[in-house]
C-alpha cells in the first residue's frame, strides 16, 4: 500500500470525526525514549504521526520545538538513526507516519536516497516548511508522488483561496496543512470564527482534507476544529508535556500518552 | 522552473515558508520601484553625505607601504562612516525602503553589533521603532554596541538558542518577522538570505567599491592590482568587489580562520570545509555536519562568526573570480596592533583579518604593486576584547577601580535620596 493510500484510508476510517496528528522531534529527549513516545502516541488514539528530523536551524518553529531539536542533536541523533526508529515504528503500527523536515537534512542525506528509503520502509509522506512551490528545482513533489508519498502543501493565513487551490492541484497529497496563525509554532492560537470558517472554504476550493495546526494545545481547541477541519495537528504542547515529565522525573512516553488520550476525547464527544 | 533573477550561478534562491511570501512580494515590488526612482536615490545620497559622512576616505598607508618595500597600500576607511562601519550604508537604505512601504517598525539581527547599531540609528533618524536580535554571547563581547543601540532607542533582545551568535540571531529576526509582517520590515544586515536581500544589500553597499574606484584613479591614475576585504556574510566584500568584477583586479576575501582548521574552531566556508546546502532560506556554502545541521563556528570577531556565505560570493568562489583565504585570530589581533602603531588607527577585528592577509601576501607581489584593503569598521567596539589581550593587567585594574567608583557613587546617591525623603517627610 502506498503512503498516499494509507493516508486516504485513515481519513476514511475516521468517518467524519476529526483526526489528530501528533508531532514530536525524533531523538528527543533521546532515541530510546523517542521510540516509546511515538509508540505511545499510536496506542493512545492518534490518527497520524508527524515525526520531525532534528536540525540545527528550524526556522518555522518556536522555542519548545527548537529546544527539542537541539536536545535531540546533542543526544547524538542522526538522520540515519531517525529513519531506523521510524522504520521500526512502522513494523509495530499501521498509523500513517509523515516525516517533517527542513530541506538541508534531506539534501545532506540525498533527496532520492531519503525518498527511496521512506517508500521502502512504508513511511507515508513529507512536510517540508522551507520548500516553497516557486523554488521547484529539486522537484520534490514529482519525486514524492512517483513513490506514492504525500508532499503536504502548507497554506498560510494570507494565502489566497485561488493560490490554495493551485497549490493543492499541483500536489498528490490527500490533505493540506492549514497554518492557523502567523508566527512560529508553540504559542496558543485563539481560533477566531473567521479562521475557522476559512477552513471550510479551503476544503471546498482544494477538494482535499484539511489538517489545521500551529498553536493547537488543548482539547477545547480540537473540539472547536472538529466541525471545520478533518484533522487537528498538535506539536509543541506534546513537546512541552515531555519536558515537564522529564523535569519531574516521570516517564515522558506515559505523559504524552495521557495528553494524546485527553486530546482525542474530543473525537467521540 | 527556476527564477534565474534569484540566483547567482547555482546559489541564492528564496526558500521561505509560505507565511512570509506576501512580505517578500511586497519587498521585491518596492525595491524594484525604489531602485529606479531618482527621488529615492537623491534622498539616500543627501543623508549619506550629511548624516553618514560619505564619501569615506581612501587613505594611503605611507608607513606600512614603506614596511612593504614600497608596494603601495591603500586603506578604504569605512570605519569613518557614522556608527563606525560600512553597515550604515545598507541600514539607512533599507530604513528608507521601509518608510516607502509604510512600515513603522524595523527589526534586525546583529553579530558584532555594528549592523544593529546602524539600524537603530537609522530608525531614530527616520522616527521608526526598532528591535535588534543579538546572540547572548555576542552581547557579552560587544557590550559598547549594545549600549549604543539602547541609546538610539532600540530594544535589544538576547537570543539564547543554539550557538547564541549571529546564525541564531538571523533565525530569531526572521521568526519575529513572521509574526509582524504587516507593520515591520526586516533589515537584513548582510548580502545573504532569501532573494531579493542579497541584491538589495549589495546595491546599497556597492558605493564602497564605486567610491574606491574613482579615488584610486585620482590618486594613482590606474586600478589597483589586488583588493582585500574580510568576509563574514559578505556585505563589505561584495560591496567592495562588485565595482571591479569586470576589471583585471585580483579580489581576495579573508575568512575567519579562528583557532585553526578543526570543525567548530573557525568560520572558513570557502577556505575551509563549507559545503552546498539550503539553510536560512537560501542556497549557498554552509559549514555543516553530515546530517545537514549547521556547525558552531568560532572567531575572535563576532562579525565573521557565521556558518553561511552570501550566495553571490559563493558563486564568485566557484568561478574562481574571488580567492578566499583563512586568517587566524592571533594574526588578526597582531594586525590591529600594526595598524595602530604604523598608521594611527585601529581597525575592527573583522577588518583586521583583511589587513593581516594583505600584509602577509604583499611581499610576494612585484614592488610596483598597488594594493587596497577595505577597512569595514573601526576598532572602538572591540575595546573589551583588545584591551585585555594587549594590556591585561592595566585593563583589569581599570575595570576594578571603575566598579568600585561606580558602586560608591551609587551608594552616595542612595544615601542622599534617603536624606531628602526624610527632610520632605518632616
């Protein structure tokens, strides 16, 4: 089954309920804990996993995720060891796994090499925040599509609907990533009615499922998104849960599991 | 499809997140209209003269030339521009662009503090708000500039992430911009980053080279044989070199050789181990590890302590038009002393890298050679680095005495205030 098919299948299994994509940085706080954290996400009810390859200069991320990137690198995480971890995760769960990475780790590994490896290992797609559609020299979209991998288009608050449609049409991804506010990841987003109703418009013009992220930290926000989006994306709040657990000497994987269970409570309510 | 106007050979581009797209479209449109608008050029020229103090002098270094066996050494003294470095050329130009866009707030990254200082001063001049992002380590080693920026009314925000130097300050400024695109212009300080910044910064800095060209023709009646400039991100070097790219003049960039060639001990991208990558939204040479993460860098000079390189310079390195050499911390420090003793001025530690390289290589050149070095900034800002290096005991004694004196003064003022309160209460 291709990654694109697996993602589409997962959306269909949700039967209209809002899904949850949970994000963490691979290798944070270390590889062994990180593997347990991703497993815990899958077994606690997440619908998709977004696994970020650690990088020194994550320019779209806020302090929590930046700090997690640096900690993962300090702990010795490499792109190879990150991919090994995800390939093991694939063997234990059918949850769609998307790699979030900035361009340079992909370039350093080799674009074709990492896409081949991802496809071979049964990973499902890529989210690349510093790859705009008008710098297409690397041809990431075609290379992903040829391997059945989704390259998820990112739609910003100021992206026009016309442009959003063009970005979706140029992509084989079953869903788009709607960024819910300006700035970087982390700080809680106030979900204004205007922003929520835009999600419906994005779904209409793109004809794709819509996953909404940036500053989604709490169950109430997931509930607010439930009627308008197909999936909520939560990242920094989970990184923070890991950090708090570590500070208290508790198990970070259990803390992430508890937070994910709390967030998915919104799906059945 | 590739946007060739964004590239210098294989380098450059605009690898920005979608959220910044409107800001770049606005900037590009305003730049395209400003660069052909005579009124914009006239305003920039007027302020460059009356406020910045341009043109800066081209100084014939008579005593150093004698030391070099008669080879003629000239120094382009950008340090005599207002705020002490070439950075003001670009900061003022971009501040005027910001006004043209109707923005009311400027942000900037800074390494040595010179670009932050220049942006803060330009903001004050034009009545704009200003926030400068500066690595915590750089704030500690360039405290006089931090004070200066605050005097000009800017807030200085310490960047505590990553290497806590220039690379992370660039990230912090770019992130701040993603939150405030509507009212803020990001005054990028070097000829790097996403298009159109490398072009904008080069154009505002290119008057270094164009002035130099007419000054050396006046003085010598011919072009120099070789020109040196230091290269951090590359703004003073591309500003110097751009006027000479079509001439038969050898162009040499001095990179930070730091403590030596080991990874993390220097910031030599071309002369060291930089490899092609895409980071900080542009494609160029970066010091990076096998996983594509940028490496920590080291230089005694905060302004050269940067893992990337302006894309046009990366291209000029690839074509061989500009030669790059690494210069060690110690040699740069020695060059500061040599300029001080022989020519009566102290270059910034950054610029001293170029001087050190010129002094080292000149003796191998023909005796009738003409050599020019761009002195990108003056050395006042480095007092807290150079003074303990050259005169540790006296500097320590001064600092200790100064702390005692200031503490005593503060105590006396507190006592006097308490006495006045008491009297007022009676």
